[in-house]
C-alpha cells in the first residue's frame, strides 16, 4: 500500500507518541502490513503493548508458588490444573501455558530447562524445585548414581555404533541405555501401529 507523504508524517508522529501498529491502522485507515513496514523504515522499535486490565501482577515464579503445597519430606504437591484429566501439571501465566515442573526447574536454577523435566525423587507427582532435573541434569545425577552402584559402562559406543558420550542415558535404577536406539525403537513402534 502506497501512502501520501502527509500520512507518513502522521504515522511518524503517532509512532513517536508510542502508538501501536493497531492504533495507527485505526487512526489513519491504512492496512497493518503498511504500518509495520513504515515502523521499520522510520526506525521505530516495537511499541509497548497496552496491559490488559486482568493481567496478573505476579511474576511467573510467584504465580507458580500459588499452586504448590509443601508435603512431608520437603516434597511439593501440585494443586493446579492438569492437562486432559490427570495428565501433565500445567498453569497459565500472561496467556502462556507452562508445565509445573519446567517452572520448578526455573525457580531453582534461574534458567530454562533443556528437554523434558522430571522429578527424580520417590514422591508421586512431586514439583519441588530441588527434586526436578532437566535432560543434562538428569543424565549427570543418574550417571553419578550408576557409578556408585557399579553400573557405569566403560564402552564408548552402543552395539549399534552410537557414541555413548552423546547418547548414553540412565534409568532411575542407574541402568545405562542408548537414547538414540530408544528413539529408533519408538519410531519403529509408532510406524507399525
Ligand atoms: Zn520430591
Ligand atoms: Zn545406540
């Protein structure tokens, strides 16, 4: 959409006042692609989106905290929502869905987890920050356990030639397995189903 120099000027004024693209579209009767293109061309960064009236003032961690209940032995139970009746423990913060355990991990470490987060303790459904691990953390802690109980393997490759440095994982009892072989078996099972 071509717009007149006067409209470009009006647009620049609106952007300078902090208007969103949507507001500029409404005020000047231009389309939203044009508004976005001129925002970039005129050198304006993204406008601050207006805060919805019902937006929670709690941080992600604070919101998470409202759904957990400490139980015996320093474990924690989830009192929030579960996906599909009894599935993954989740909650919503600022319109985004988070899993209880990924935020528990974030609460302890201050960073986003890598891969799946599981509770490594014996308490069913535990969401305590000190009980959860992401992929690398789990591999490390289970690997240490495997070494202690004498299950660590000196092999550098699995029987199918996958490097153990990269693909070795451990089950809860410290038994090593090859994640690449597991993934291949899963894929074959899905293809056959
Ligand atoms: Zn626990
Ligand atoms: Zn393998």
